[in-house]
C-alpha cells in the first residue's frame, strides 16, 4: 500500500547521480603555465580531460643523462574540487567551470635569467556524445546494477515522510520528498538508527533494514558497473573531438626573489582535436605570444602552428608532429620541428611522455639543426572517491 502512495522521480533513486562517480583519468593534459615557460620544444597544447589536480615534472631526460627535475608545474580545477556533492543536473549548469583549470609553473636557470614563473588558465569544450556526464545513454547501463534496491529505497523514503514527518499532508508528500532529498539521505546514512532507538516503529524499522541490506549490496554492484563503464568509455572516447584554449602570464627574474619578478610574456593557445576512427586523433593547434620588448618603439610577436597525429589506445599511443615557429627577435627568426614520441600510462594516475626530434632553425645566416629529446612525468588525481 505504501508503495502506491508516492511515485518518486530521479531524486529518490539510488544515489548515483553524483559527478564524483564519473571522473575520468585520461592522459594528463599539457599545462599552459608549463608551455609558456618554453620548457618543451613543442608549443602544442595537448587537449585531454581536465584533472582535479595534476603535476608535471620535467625533464627526467633532456639531451643528456637522467637529471633531477628542476622545472615543474601544478594544475588544479576549482570546479572539479568543488563538485564532490554536485549532481548531474548541477553539472549541466556549471560544465564550463567544471572543465576549466588553473596552473602554476616554474623553471630554474633559463638562459640569462635565474628563474621564470608562469600562471595559466585553460578550458575544454567537448561534444555532448563525448561527455560521459551528459551522455545518459552511456550511463544507463549502470542503473541495472541498482534496480533491485529501488523498491526497498522507495518504501523506506515513503515511511520516512509518513512516520517521521507525519505533519506533511498526503497531497504534498511527493513534492516534499523531492525538495528534502538531501535531508532524507542524511537521515538514512547518519540518523536512522539513533531515531529508531528513541522512537521504535515496526514499519519504519522493517523498511530501513530492507533498504540498508539492499543499499550496501547494491552499492558494490554499482561501483563495479561504473568502473566497467569508465574503462569502456575511455577506450572508445580517448580520441574524442574537442576544443581546448588557454592563456598564460609569464614573469622572469634575474635572481631567485619572487618580489623582483617582472613581466616576460603573455601567451595564448587554441587546439582542435579531431577523432579519427577508434585508434587515432589529429591535433591542429596554434599559439601566439607577446614577449616583453626592450624597445618602446617595437612590438614582438611569436607564433607557432602545429599538426600532430596520434595512433594507439587509451593507455598507450605514439605520435608524429611538425611545428612551424616564427619569432622576430633573438636572431632565431623561424624554425621547423619534426617530433616523434609516445604517451603511456604506468599506473592508474601516472603518465610518461617521451619524445625526440630535430629542430631546424631556418635563419637567413648560418641555419642549423638541433637534436631534441626529453622524458616527462605527469601525475593526475581524478579518481572516483568511494
């Protein structure tokens, strides 16, 4: 009889509509604060899933035997860090903030300056079908794992309203259940046992016991189903079509004191990633930089254009890249980079990026080529918190 009193919508379902359950750990993206420092020969901004927190150390190798990295960058997403209690509906309203991040990077002994510091911001725009949080069809499979507990949950919530909140009129109970869903879950997870000791009730106790038993069992099934869904989604969407953009400010100092840091450059990037089939991706990127001018009557502009092609899987892929760079100062003028490398995951949250190539400096006088090689370590914290 109680089951027929109220028909609850998604808010009364098993607690599966939290963004926290659907975090992804694709390869850690390039950080604009690190790119702006010029530590990488390639100036392409690598699109990927924004992480709650990410760390990049470079170089472990750079044209020489292994070294202890002195260049680093950290990236964090305030939106993702604040989204622990967000529902999927909340995400729909705040997805741009959720898919944005800030980064801070530093480099030591950079040419004729002692150190450089950069601060960057990036955003990522993904098509709806490549966004797991918006793709209800993809998530629907995990609901099978929690269907058996629905009846017990619904009956317990009905009893909670009827017995604990007996002052609510029958005609208003459905709406009350929707509006007080967080209060219900607080009662179910933290207060139910204490309440039943002080206010014994056979119907409420029986529905709570049935709910608790089904909830605990179903929770394990749900997490297993989510893990399977995420792994499948990563294998199918690691090369998703997306657009990433970023900006960064760079300061430099001739000594190690931050207070002596002055403006060095302002940088912008835009990269379009185009998914090709199941195993490849094409990146088309461009960047502009406005470096500090030593002369008031001149304005310097640096620009790069990149094309990179990936082939592989969600956990291991190789790439080939070409980059054209133009800069109208420091006697470098133009350069053409041919770069090859790989990205692979060595643990759930740790990625290694290894690359090598030839950088051709197309100077009008005395052109030359240089061999470049590096190995970088990246760590991203974006796990599902269970």
